[in-house]
C-alpha cells in the first residue's frame, strides 16, 4: 500500500519465531509487537532490532517489558490498544519501501488466537488499501 509492504507474521508468538522472521528481512521495518510478554526474554532480538527497526508499535495492555528491552535501540516506540490502531499508526510511520511487520513475539494478552490477530491485521490493511484507491 503506497509503496509499503505489510507482512502478517501473527503466528510468531514467541521471540524465536520473530527472530527467524527478522533473518529474512533486509528493508527498514516498522515493527508491530506485543501482547502477554511476561515470560519473554527479548535479548535475542536486540541485534536484529537495532539494525532493522525504524519504529515499533506495541499493541496490548502491558508492554513495559517490551519497551524497556528496546528503548535504547529504537527511537520511536508507541503504544496502542488494538491491532487496527497499530496498523493505522504504523502506516503513518512507514516510509516508501519499508516493511510494516506484524510479528508479536508474544501471545495475545486478550486471548485472541494468532489466526484472529492475523485476520484483524490483514482486514485493516485491505480496508486501508481500498480507502486510498
């Protein structure tokens, strides 16, 4: 949409899965992440995030651990309450040829499955694309 690629990796509900996704990305990223991060250790993502992430949008109710892990590596970190808010904000932060990556690295804090969160992501991207064309 408008020169930005949107990638749904909602299935990545843990740090390891998100790490593997970052291995395949070479363009700048606006990263949508978050949820229930109580047991996550984000240190394995630090190198990838520092090299690739332009901005992060945290979605969920409590993202303190996520924000603390990356506040020195990412200058722009935002919090929203829903996936559609996250997509809309990420679209404003993304620049031409960026990737908006939805790779939560955490389980949903609200009990939604990764499939439900992925559907919300793709529906919001499609709606946004339709509104702009």
